């Protein structure tokens, strides 16, 4: 168990809908990273938050947004869902915001858009 | 060219074999290198973490980094069926840019 908790584990929703994925980082970790994993693209970096502030953006669609709350948990919001958004969504956490720190992943949320 | 390239395999070996998994990277700013193991439908699990060139050993696992050729390797000795998983290499630059850039992963199968 990495100590990173993601909910829900599975989510099935229809096209056009909006969903929220939740991540609780390991105790003491200030950084949260979100990744999308699909079969053909591998793990793609979406966004990074450190202590409540956005630090870096990757290949995140405008329909997606995220935030990190004062208690350091993070939420990834996906709206106007399309079939192609079906994927595994992972969050990872680390103590610091970069450099010489390890990153630990949660078990992921499997999103299926029908 | 992707920043981190990894042969997706699949790679199938007999139990007890030495496994060599490899990645190349293109970004000279990358300073930190990690190997993750991912079982089917599970989250990636951190296996090895290295900073400098050279070897780092942990039990049956050895991570090797050659920064001059931008080459990252993971060796698994005495491979076991429980090692069957997808192995992901990842790199990150120094400073506050903390996001990891991943290879696509190599699927390994160790046959009893």
C-alpha cells in the first residue's frame, strides 16, 4: 500500500457528463500529480499541484480541471466527457515539488465513458 | 521523438533467467530516474530510484544509468513468475519541475 488513496475505483458514465475524481496524498506529502493512462498512450502527465498551487501543466484538456485543497487532497474534474476519455486516472504524491524526491502512486480510478 | 523511449515488448523469459529492461531518454536536463512495476489494473509501484550514473542494487534488482549515452536499464536476477508485470521507466529534471516523464512500459512474462 503506497499510502495514496484514490476514489472511486471505478466509474461508468455517459458522454457529455461531468465527473470528479478524488486523491488523498500520503501523510506529509505536499505534491500531487495527476496522470492519465490509456492503452496506446501510456502514462501521460496532466497536472501538478504543490501545497495548493498549480505548478505545472501537461497534456491536460481544457475540459479537465483540478485543484488541491488546504487539507492537501486533490480533485480532478472531467467535463463534457467523450468516449476517448475512457482511461485509468492515477494520482501520485511526493514530499517536495520536484528534484530529489520519490513519487508514489495510488491504485487509480478506472473511468469508462459509454 | 518522445522524451523517454521504451521497447513495449512483450518479453517472455523462463523462471530463473536474468531479465534486462532498457530505456533511452533525449532530454539532457533529466537527472532523476525511476523504475516502476505495474501489475494489471493496479497502480505503478516504485521499484528503484537513482540519481547519478552507475549502478544501484536492491535485492534481485539492479538499476543502471549511463548519462553519457542517455541509457537506463533495469536488471532482474533469478526472475520469478511473480515478476510478471509491466515495467515503466521514468525520468524527471531537477528543480521544481517535478513531473515524471514515462516510457510506455515493457510487459514482462516469466514462465514457470
